[in-house]
C-alpha cells in the first residue's frame, strides 16, 4: 500500500514537471515568433500635405505616406520603402508650344532637383534619398541638389538605389510634359525604393518641380517633409 502511494506521488510529480516544461517550451516558441514579427514589422509613416504658390503655377501634394521595411537581404545595410501620394500642378501661364526633345546629360541639366526642360515645360516628382546626410531645409537651400546623381524610376515601378555614407540621390517617380495651361495630376501608390549599401541612417523627402518655358518663365519647387528610412 505504501509503495502504491509513493508510485502515485512520483507519477504526479513527473506529470507536473512535464507540464511545466511544456509551458516553458510553448512560451519560448511564442516569444521567438513575437520577436520575429517585431523585427520584420512594417512602419507606417504619415506625411503632411504641402502647397507652393508662385507666379504662373502652383503645386500641391496630398495623401502622402510611406511604409518602411527591412530589406529582404537582411544585411543591416539595406531597407525598403513604399511611397504613395498625389501631386497636382495648376499651370496658369501659357508655355512655349514646343515638342519635347532629347534629354541632356545630368551634368548639363538646367536648374536642379532632377528637372529638365528638354524643349518642353514639365512637372516632375520624386524623392531625394540620402545616407547619413540630413536632407532638411538648410541642406536643400544650400545647394545640396546641385551635387547629386540621379537614379531612374517610373510610375507603377520601383527603383534600386546604391548609397554610400554621405551620398544623396534623386529618384524620379513620374513626370508629365505641359503644352497648355491647365491642371496636371501625378498619382502614385506603393512606389518601391530599395536602398542598399547604407550602413548608417537613411532619410528621404519628396520633391516636385514645375518648370514653364516661354515668355513668362517660371520654376516652382515643392519639397515634402523629411522622414527616416531607418
């Protein structure tokens, strides 16, 4: 009888140990999964609307936001950002009625901020992306945009950007040629920019340029708010 009592107590103790071990393993798996989700979670970045008014043209940007994610390469030097927004240009002055010609090389582009008249007036929009460089208002007004290279993009597409410390690049999202006064809209959703090679912090901010060629030449630029890409 005594042996049976001891055996029963021993079995209960073993069941208790197994149950505690099971709980501990389940907790460890749960914590591991939670850590994985957190490490790869997307970050939604709401961005303010903006408006710039100048003689001959005005620009507005609405519904802008970004979603930042770690790069699938998981190498610590890459990240991905999807940007969305709507740009509207209201052109008052009549531009010179010329057809678009060939683009010149980046070194010979007139103006700054990735704009190029190429024989026609134009609205173009995109993002300035920098690695370990603050691209706030002071940097832009100091002529930062005159010393950068340009990476191509396109509406509905994506752009891969190789950035080293201290480098800044423009990524054009889209453009429209302007041949008469009117309202021109460029909308983009989840345009992907993949940044590689930047081991430090990265920043981006939107830009939009309207350049009107003609008797009443004008150039209007609207910048967005800078935001972190991690």
